[in-house]
């Protein structure tokens, strides 16, 4: 290490003293999350309020004590090409992390950290399901220097305002991203929060209805349907407003750059995140788009890095980049997987049997409809309309499924209304599986599972010959690859 590095990180040291605040808020959140149902129940009983207050004071004192101990008994330093961490009071732990096992080092600044010029730092490795290390308070300059040492990438000078990033979310594009969020989910969350805030008002209304004349309830029930339309308008307004607010909080001043062998990303309002990802450590690229986003010619990119225990789908660390245009997505694809050549590819499609399997699964909701409602005319009309719609939609979904491969990269496309596009490199696969039951064997079809350190991708209902070719070729690429797999 250089003299500067030795002076900063060569000897065991603690974080900034304001790291106490970070530990306190983290532990307080854990305590509140664990005990809030009990606290809410005690709050309605005046007889136990005194005891609840005493217990709450004791727990708060324990939170403060645990924050102090966690701060005092956490030290770290750099030794050669590894980071050494000592932590714990009763159960002492010495953690050694080689630099070459580190996947990424991320900076995260909450509002209070931005005020004091501090930052949090997370160290992600290929052997952990979460962040291996989580520093709550380092000086920003020291954190940047530490990140450069851990990742082995020299810190570049901060770019000026005149530099053109790969992608920057200005106000109009941020507004578009907010408009294309999941409004149904955000509206439900906003409505739930609104109902919680106005819970006392609901009680007052219920009390008034109980004391009001009998005919009041009759009038309200008679003309209550008139409130349906304003209620729908209110829900839509809350949903769109919540989507816009969450987009601003999450993606405010987002900036994405390709800097040499790194992809850098900055975003966030209340919590400012700064990620720098070495391109060779990226395992999967997943593009997602809805019908509305496609009309605006935008799509969202998820970047997945290696993680342990990522077999159940794309469960690894994922970074979202919304509001990407096609040419921007193509530049990222060319940078991460430079050997991708769309002009020299082979395509694989599932057999027609899959189309009928999708239709059969889509018609299952008709069974409880007839079981509960019988074979009446209304149910028959609903069934006919449903069958026609699902025949069309499953046909579109089947036609959208396609795997395209060249000698180095596989791109899998799927989805009709919600489209997905996943790209991975053959040599980064960790495991390949071939699935075929006796019914599939009789039809000459099979499934292929492609498993990376960041998640899995399954190619379903392929012709058996194509499935075996994919398995053999992927094993060939893994065994004959020269150099590191990431």
C-alpha cells in the first residue's frame, strides 16, 4: 500500500463518531418493527400505559447501549490485498475479505449524512446473500479512496457539468418514469396510508351515524352509488401522485456513465446512492417494459451481479435504471457483453404444445365460476368472452417467447403486455440442467435450466434436439473458457 493508504487504513480504526447515529436509527427501526403490534395494543389500554412507558424507556436505553457497543467494538484496516474487520463484544469476530472476492462497493448517503459530509459504504461479495460489510459513517473523501482500493480502480476525477453522461434523468423524463410506474400498487399503498391517517375521522363518522336518525343510513345507502365515480377519480389521483413521488425520491438526478471498465450510477433524493460496477462482474442484464413505456420508447434495465443462493429466479443484487432509450440500452449491452453480434445468431422457439399449455392454464378460473355460479346464461357469456380473450393473449405470449444466441451470448425474450429481455454470457454459467418427464419424452420436448451466480433462466418446451444442443454447447463454453468467469 502507498503511504497515504497506510496512513488512512493501514492500522485498525473506527468509523466517524456520528456512526453512532446510524447504528441507533438502524437498531431503533429493528425494535419498532419487531414490537409495534404489542405497543399498538398496549396504547389502547390506559391501565397498562404506565408499564408500557417504563418498558419502552428500558428498550430505548438498550437501543442506545447497543449502538454505542456496536460502534466501539467495530474496527477495520487493510492488510496487503485484503480487508480485516474486528467486531463484537461477547462474540468476537475477525472477518477477512480478499479484494478479489469483492463484487462491488456502493456509497449511500441519507439526509443526515449529506448534511455532515459523511456517507455509508456497503461491500458486496460473491459469497453473501446481503452486504458483507455495512459502514454507517465515513468521510466522503475517505470512502471514495477506500472504494478505489477495494475495487482496484483508480478514482477518476469528477466530471464537469459539460460532460455528456450515458443517461441522465431530466425533469421531463423523470415525469415519464413516474407516469409509467405500477399505479395499482402505489395507489393501494397511498390509500392505506390515507386511511390510517384519517382513522380518527372514520371513528367520528361512525359515532355520528350511530346517533343519527334511522332514515340517514337509508339515504346514504340509496345515493351511495353516486360516490363511486368520485372515489375512482380520487384513487387514480392518489395512485399517480404516489407514483410520481416515489419516482422523484428514488431516481432524482439519476446519472449513468460508462467510464472505462466500470458502469457508474448515481440517484436518489432523500437517500443518495452511488454505485460503481466493474463490467466484468455483471452476470445478467434484464430489460423490462410495459405497453405504456413502449409508447414513450423507454424501458427499465436491471443489472444483476453475482450472489450466493440466487437459484430462485433473479434473487441477486439488482440495480434498476429506468427511462433508458433503445440506443442507450444498446451501448450498455455492447459494453458489458462486447462479443454479442445480432447479425450472426441462431434462434430457438418453443414447440406449439406450449401454446396450448398456456391456454389451458389461463382457462382454469372458469372452473370455480361454473362450480359456484352454475351454467347460467350470464356465466356462459362470461366464459365465451374469457376464452376468446385468453386465446388471443396466450397466442401473443407464445409468439413473444424466443431465445437468440451467438457463440458468446444468449438473449431470451418473453412477454406480450409486459415484455422482458434477458442477456447472459455462456461462459459465466455455473450449472446447466436438462429436464424431461415421460410425457415430454413422448412428445420429444424438454426444458433447459441455465444457472448463473446471479439467478436462473429456463428455456421451456424446446424440441429435444435443440435442448440437447444448448446443454452440450453451454458445457463446451464453460470448459473451454480461458481466464476468469467474472
